[in-house]
C-alpha cells in the first residue's frame, strides 16, 4: 500500500513539475513574442484599414485604435491581453473578425491532416531507411541513403515544395497546383478524394524533409547496437539478418526514434508554415503568416500559445512513452 501511495505521489510530482514548466514556457514565449510584435514595422491600424486608407480620417483611425486597444502602451496592452487569456478569451482576429479560438480550431483541423500524414510517413520511412543503411553499412545502398538524407537535411522546405509543385503539378499534371479544395466548389460538394488529391503534395514535401533526421539517427544507433557484446554473442549462436534485428536490436533503436519523432513536432509545425504558403493550403501555417504580415496581434499571439502547447505536448508524450517502454528511465529519474 505504501509503495502504491509513493508511486502515485511521484507521478503527481512529475506532472506538477511539467505543469510549472509549461506555465513558465507559455509566459516567456508570449512575453517575448509581444515584445517582438511591438517593435514590428507593420502598422496594425493601417493593415486593418487596407485599401480604404484614403477614405479614413484621423478621428476614425483613433476610434479603430481605441476599439482594438492599440491606443494604450505596450505594457497595458500585454496586461489586458494576458488577463483576458487567463479568463479563456484569446480575443478577436482583426483579419477574420471572429474569435481567435474559432479561427485556430478551424485552421488547425486543416493542418492536422497535413501534419499527421507527413509525421507518420516521415517516421516510418526514416526508420526503415535507417535500418537498411545500418544493416548494409559501407555498401552502395548505405551511401545512397546517407547522400539522400544529407541532401534533404540541408534543403529548405519552401524550395522542396516549389520543386515538388513544379514537377508533379506543372510538368506532369498528376496533382492540383495548390489549395486545400478545388477552386469554385462549395465546401459541402467537395469529395473526400478531391481533399486527398490536394493533400498529397504538401504532405509529401513535409515527409521528405522529416525523413533525414530519423533515418540518420536510427542508422547510428543501430550501428552502435550491432557492435555491442550481446549482439556478437547472438551472432556466435548463429542468429543473423532480420531475426537478429527483431530479437535484439529493434527495441533499442525504437526508443530513440520515438523520442526524436515526437520531439520533431516543432520542426513539423515550422515546416507546415512554409509548405502551406507554397501550396496555398488553408491551414494554421498560412494563417500565421497572414497574421504576421497584416499585424493581427490577437491571432498571432493565439497561434504562438497553440504552437507552444503543440510542441510541449509532443515532447511530453515522447517522455511518457519512453518511461513506459524502458523501465530504466524510471529508475534513473525516480518515476
């Protein structure tokens, strides 16, 4: 009984520490982002007015600034905004004229399919390529995989997106050029097949970029495992090939790959921002760029909070899975 109580207390202590880290992370990210936005050369009032700037007089500009709280000092604006966030109100988007929470939820649903498809593909393909490269170490296949990974690791997402778009959409005409649905078609009339067709190219771009880290890391880890004493002993008993990998190597290389893949949520979100811009995909990344260019402070800060939560949760899931799969982590860290 005492042991169970101690374990429960340890688990609660672990999640309390994580909650404190999350709160401090969100505060620091929001404060730093707000400071950067306050020094931005973009005039939010001018961006809000848009093409009607000649018909808007000084009095109307003052009313607009007062309505959005832009007439206050940056410190007052941050205090007012943070107080509203604590009450569950992220504010109203200046671009969409809708609550920020609604805009983020709508855009994120579009981005979720893109990011999860790319995340799964990059994890599986990268893991398999890393295993093949390690098992065929020094061969021409290993050299090709390493060259492929090093090339992708140094390739910007937007450049890869434009290349994929040029080849598969413009030259070959296999896929639509961009957007999330066909142009001029009502949302309720869009078929599932059409959505998949518009999803393939941006998901392919994101997955190709994400393959490199997983493949190279898995390769190095498997090479290290294959040179260990217990692998040499297993080989002396006659085990080899896939049987050797399945019995003795897979678990040891799967743990780092899982951690690396979940920790890649931040890179995945950053890559999605660029990919969605290239393909005009109506997701959260495109909304982030639009909010930054047009000075939509409430939406931009809302996306900052959401992206920080997204990355933190990914790292937390990786940490929890690592502890469940590998009991040695519990012993080292007291959980």
